[in-house]
């Protein structure tokens, strides 16, 4: 009887160890986060964006993800990476490089916890990168937590993609953030929903195709989750206000861990992007975050 009891306890310990390791396994091995600054949900025309449209067919999407207010760049990139709104992150201006009001919580790097810092802290083996055309992005990602970050030459339209492709092929990153700036530039120039705005998006759809090909060439396609989204939209030649073309943004997610769910109707906020990525990597979300993972998109 005693021996049976010992055997039972040993089996129970073994089983709990197996289930513990099993549950710790992330739901994806790689996330590529592609941001197109200023891409509005209202003016989104999937018929002119074949690459992004194919991702929509393969995964889940909404055109009604809401930006936090004000509907400006640094505020919303911060929110996307930091899992919380302006009131907690403290980034309140379009070009904030540091928070204007104290971040409610800071990590050991002195910055509000980002998806990059949480991934590095909880899965130190992760390879994390970021490349962007607008230099302020590096102030918002927790650059201390990432292995690579680079400001691409935005006067050369393909430079950021070229840099991204090299990094994907060489490093097979766990989390890689690629932020294009130009839809916003066209919006401020000729206006949102103009021919030049749409021409820019058509060009960037081709650049997204190049990135997806690089993921395939790197041999990690089957284990990668792709996200395409933006910080805010715009109206006429500006943004920052409270109209739907400014605050409604696309969110497209497809690949590893994502079901073919099509359009979802659940509400989504900017800060839910960080929470969704954290859930894919099975990270514990910091208490200060308010983001919700978009569980309706998951196939686990
Ligand atoms: Zn922006």
C-alpha cells in the first residue's frame, strides 16, 4: 500500500511537471508587427491591397480598432506597445519622446513596461528588433530591452523593407516591429483618402508582400504570426480629433495561433495590441496594463 502511494505521488509529480512545461509553451514562435502610420479604417479599400487582403482571408480583422485620444502618433504608438492609454503611459503629445506626465509605473529601464520589455524579461532567450522611418519610435519601444533597433532612411522608400528583410533572414526574430511613416506624410500633404494617399498604401502593400516572402525564405512562416495595423487615421489634411476616420484603424492578424475567423465585431482598443501579443507568447501581463487579448482570434 505504501509503495502504491509512493508510486501514485511520483506519477502525480511527473504529470504536473509535464503539464506545467506544456502550458508554458508559447502559442507562436515569431510575431511580425507591421505598422502603417496614418492608415485609416474608414478609407481602407481591401480591393487595392491584395497582400493585406489575403491576410484578412487567412486570419481575423477589424477596421474599427479605436485609437486613444488624442488621435496622434506618439500617443498611439506608445499605447500600442505599452498596453495602456495616455492617462497611464503619460505620453500625451503627437511627438512625445518622454512622458509629459509621470508614467504610472516604470520598469528597471525607467520606462513604462512595453511588450518588448515584458517579452525580454519573461522569455530572455527572445530575439527582439524594431526598424522604423520616424525616429521618435525608438523612444517608445524600450530600446534597452530590444536587441536591434534602427532608424531607416525614409527618403529611400524601400530602405526600411530592405533592412527588415535582412534582419528577418539573419536573426529569425521572436518579435519584430516594422513601422512605416508614409501614409501619414501623404495625408498631411495631399490629404487622407486622396489618390496619393491610396497610391502610397498600394506601394506599402507590395512592401508587406516582400516582408512575408522574407519570413518564408527564413523558413519560419509556419511558426509566425503577422499583424498589420496603424496608430491613427486622418481626415482632410490632419488628425488628432474625434471623427471616425481619425480614430478607427485596421487591425489584421493571421498565421500561427490565429483562426480563420474573418471580421470580428468585438471592441478593440489601441492598447489591446500589446495584450494580444503578450497572450500569444503566454506572458503575464503587467498589472498596470489595461489591454485585453483578442481571444476571439485565437485558435487555442
Ligand atoms: Zn501617426
